[in-house]
């Protein structure tokens, strides 16, 4: 443990003074990667993209040309942007409750399994380590006319299962099925939260004659309301930004055909098309800022609503 | 007053735990029926979650016409799909190497830089510390799309368009999420440890390297494993930055295979599945090796977020 004499004298020479200034200097040194990263890759780009959203800009052609609010006006009138936004909201409205309800259901099951819970938890999480493009490739086959999902549906008596990959009515439900397969992270968070609910609470409720639903409603939900809220917020944010899975199945696969590509067009994939295929980076920046405002608004509303139902211990 | 209460609780809890497991003499039948229903539902969900992955593996070993034959096991086993994949996608080996290098560099750089920053927030006292940390937390809320285009232009201007550098080099500047997580762990270390080292004349960097890092190894592994997975599975950045097929990572290459008419157009789905297996398998192996860390990472983000 004793440092060599050389180091000691040098160190003493450097930092034997315990002044606040030294602390600040070293704090700055330790924080420097984040400070540089924040200025160069976050704050600077935020300001820059806000500026770009008022310009017309193709980085392979020339410099940004200021055009005022034209991008935003065009965006409001763009039927594809409206379509992409409504598809994304459709997806989010079904995917988030689905993920949270299935996740909570599985977490409650895991909590009752006992010692084998680890094994099932592993299985439920495996889809989450599968790369999104591989999930897209896999469900591209599972959702085919003769694929696993439709053969299962036929086996249980549904004779005319939908064409998930081509019928515009059924493309989004197919995407939701794919997304629901990756519920594992939600399960793990809620399962960890459930383990903190004191067992004697349930015992007391049973003695008072509370049934399973009343126990769930009055004990489980309040006790895990913090993690539950967290899970809802992150699932909403992630759903609004879905990209790779749908891209692999539709927009990135030319043979998907225009009607399925339109029915599955989500917001970030459309933004990507505008920015990196059409190189309309001013327009794409305006789209990004609208997305930011949407995400921020929804999160703040959720935060405000959470005050009515989220219970934090020690408050 | 507090002490007896605590004793009472600690005696009570295990008692309840065992009593609820023992079957009561009354309602025996009802209980075993509900137990069977419980197991049935659990098994059903287990199949729903694991079967697509088994199907994926098996489809990659079937001959083309048999991919959709609804039999679990391939017969015969078409091992040749894997060498055949290389014939259709000759760069596949290169993609694998690119993925290994990119995700390795991404994970190492984000772990070290985030640990440095997290230690800075945990150990030093400086003005506006909490406000600055608040900014760190706030950046986690920012959708990636907002900074995506300027970031693209920055890397392009630096001469890294069509290069794998932008896929990992941004990680040298720490990531808010990991800073947040590691800071919690550094705050948990007793401060006396560092005071003693300071008495011995240790520098701050040395305290960080030889005290803080070794003692938070499990948390560092969580960060490393998480980022390895995040980087390995990323599609957006490879799609933005890479033009040459030689530079592709596995997800970008897999997308090229999905898009290529010579595979999906001629229904060589077994080759597509073989490519998906190779893209997925390293993550499954990583997950089984680092399971503890995955679970810990997800659980801590949930309970502390």
C-alpha cells in the first residue's frame, strides 16, 4: 500500500494543498469528458438543429439557406408526416398498455413461482437481447401467410388469418405483436419492485377479508407505483421512437411494397427517410423538434398525472 | 420503542412465508386446481417467449422448401446453409469482425469515461454540483433524433463519413445514463477509504483507478455488458454513416440481406435465418455469461429511476 517515495514527494508537491480551488480543478478534470460531450454532441447540436429547422439544407450540396418557418408550415400540410404521426400514436396506444399489462402479469407470476423464478426471468428476457434487425427478420417470417403465427391461428380454428405483411389494415397489429414479444425488461423491473412489497401486508389484508383484486389494487399497485410509473414513461418514450424493427420489416425492404410501407410508416423512420435518403436535413430537423415537443409534453403530463397515483416511500 | 418492533417483524415475516406455502387441509382440491392453472399459464407464456427463438435456430438449419413446414426439428439438418450464406453475402465474416471491434471499443470507452465522470460527481465538492448533475439527468430525456443531424454533420466534417469511428467514438465522452448509475455506486463507498489514500499522498486519478474502480467492478461490468449489447444491436448509426459494404456491422449487413432480392426475393429464407442466428447468438451467449449483471442493471435503473 505504501507508495514509492518518488510518487509521494511528487504527489505532495501537487495536491497536498486542500484548497477548494484544487477540488474544483480536479472536478473539472474528471467531468471533462461529459462537459466536452455535452457541449459538442448535445447542447451545440440542439441549438444547431433548431437553426437548421428554419433552413433548407443538403450537406452534400451546400450551406443551409434560411427559409423561415417554411419547414414547419410544410410539415403541418404534409400528409405523410400526419400519417407517420398517427401510425406512431396508434402503435404507442396499443403497445404501452399491452407491454405494461403483460409485463405486470408475468412479474406477478414470477413472484409466485419461488425458486425457479430466475429461469423464467431468463426466458422472458431473451427476446430483449435479440438485435432489433434480427427481430424484424424473424417476424418477417413468423408473420408470413404460411408462417408460425398464422398456422397457430388456423390450428385454433381461425380459418382466414390476416395477411400481416401486406394488408394495410393488419400491418400495424403485426408490428404490435412483434413489439409485445420484447416485454422482458418491463418484467424484470416490475419483478424487482414486487419483491420489495412486504409479505405481511398481504397477510393482514387476507385476515381483513380482502380478495385478490382488492389486494392487487390496494397493496401491490401503491407499493410498486414508482417503478410502474417509470416503466410507463420509458415505454412511451421508446414507442414514440420505434425505428429498427419496422425499418427491417418494411421501409428497409423494397419488396414490402408501397401500401404496406405506408401503413407501417412511423415517425422516426419517416424522419430518417427525409434526412438521410432525401437529404432534406432542414425538414428532418423540424420533424425532430416537433418530436421533442411531443415527447416532452407527454412526459410532463404523465409526471403531473403521477402525483395523483404514484406513492413514494418516505414522502 | 423501535427495537422491539423490528424484532417482531423479523420473526413474523419468515413465519408467514412458510405458512402460506403449506397446503391447508380445507380447500385442497381448489388449491391444486388453481395451482395447475397457474403452471399451465406459466408454461404457455414460456413457450410464447422462447419458441420464436427456437424456430429461428431450426429454420436456419432447414432446407429452403422446409422452412415453413411447421416441424420443430429440421430433417435433414442443412448445415450447408451457413457456408452457403457466405457465398451469397461474402462480406459476412468482415461484418462480424467489424461488429466485434465497434462494440468492444464502444463498451470500453463508455465504461471508462462514464466512471471518470461519475467519480467526479460523487467525490468532489464544487459549486452548482447538483444543478450540473440535474443537466446530466435532463439529457437522458432528449430524443436522439434532435441531435442526430448535427452529429452526423460533425462526424462528416471531421472526415469520418463512411467510417466506423462515429459508431463508437462518441462514447469517449461518457453517457448520462451510466454516469447516473455509477455515481450511485461510488456514493456507496466509505469516504474514509479515500481520506486514508490521500494521507498516503495518492493522486485523485490514482484513487479513482486503484480504489474506486476495483471496488465497483460489478457495476462497471453492468455498464460494459449493457453497452456491448446496445452497440452490437444498433442499426441507426451504421445506417447513417456506412456506405461501403466492407464496413457494415452485422445488423446493417442483416438489413442488406433482407433488402437483397437474391435472398428474400428468391425465398432463400433459410439463409436469412442463418444470418439472423449469427447476429443474435453472441448476444445470447453474452446474456448467459453476464445474466446477473443484466438483471442487476435493469433492476437498478427501474428502482432508482
